[in-house]
């Protein structure tokens, strides 16, 4: 299995996705808190974070994304 570069993956994300991840992980903010700060709805934040998590797992393990 090829090594996975987490930092390169993170830098390849859109700026919005980068700060969503930073707020969730580094600042331990809840989805409700992120939604309040970002102006996005709670469901939009939750869906975007779920897609990012799935993308990270797929790319780290070399699994093709599901349609």
C-alpha cells in the first residue's frame, strides 16, 4: 500500500473545507457552533463533514468513491 500524505490531502481541499475541519478538530467545536460561526445550516455542516470523512477514508485506503 502506498503511503498517504495527510498534509497534502488537507492542502488540496477547498478553503471552506479546510476551516470546517480545523474548527471541528483543533477547536473541538460542535456542528451547532460551526454552523453559527460559518453561517451555514447545521445540516449543511454535518453533510459536508461527513463527505470529507468519507473522502479521507477512501483516499487514505485507496478505495474508489461510491456513486
